[in-house]
């Protein structure tokens, strides 16, 4: 799989939030986006997912352009905004509902994913009773459960304690080893340097630095 972002710009009102960004990515690698809030990394992820239409430029996946040949990437797992689940459902029920819409995952497979992110003891607990960290973990589980070709995680370490964050980055590495193309954002440069194959440092809607780790 090969993903190309070509000369992407995004104008919102008078503000140009993305400015002529060109990036090439391939499967089996982790790409890190680092920068302060408002630097454009979350908007770029939304463009790559097909959730936002760029003002200029294109995103192609194996030669097929989003918005033309493709509406959305065919095999995509993502967590970009705050995870939105039903409060009256348990963690397990929320994922079962998603799986019923999008795939044919068995209950045992969903339970295994919940255990993988550290929610095995609370999978039968109502989502409204989850802590912020638990909610974040459930969002990660939803993103990875269908073994997507492209995995996009925006600030996945938010609200996680040290042990859970270490578990998260191990999962990210495992997804790379599985062959996924992984895109992840983080405020902390040191963390990305220990995980990513390539890092794009962004500021004011531009890629300011590209680092091959």
C-alpha cells in the first residue's frame, strides 16, 4: 500500500490551516506528526481519512484519489476526535454494535481486542461509568479491532497513565509489524522518536521538519 498527500492546502474562512503539504507513506511503517495544538496535524489526518475535503491538492491510495475513485480509504481504523460511544451500553456492547455494521467479527475476537488494550476487567461496565483513560482505550480498541490497512490515531496517549501509555505504544509497534500503515500524532517529540520510522514536525499548517529515525 502506498499513500500520497500531494500539495494539500485547506482554507477555512480567512485562515489557511494547511499549506502546500506533500508527503509519501507506505505500509509497514509508523509516521509521527508532532506539534502544538492548532499546528494542523489533526486537520491533515481528517483530510487523509476523507472526512475533510482539501481546498487544493489530493490524497491518493495506491493510485486512487480520495473524492474521486474513493470516498474513504477502504480499510481504515481511526481515532481522531474524542471517542463517541453510547453511555448506556457496555464497552463490549459498543464494539459489538460497530462490528455488526462494518464487519463479521466474532464476540471472542472483540473480547480479545478489549483485553489487548487493558479493558478485560471492565468490558461489561457501562460506558458512562468509564474514566477518561478507559474511554480513550475503548477508542483505540475500536480503531484496531478490524485489523485495518491504515491506522490513524490522533493524540492516542491523552488521559493514559504511564503503564497504559507504554501498552499503547507496544500496540502501535505491533500494528506496524502486522503490515499496517500507521499515522500517529503526539505533542512529545521524544515519544515519537522512540516509536516512529519518520516524523513530520508541523507548525502553522506547514511541515517544518522531516526526520527519518
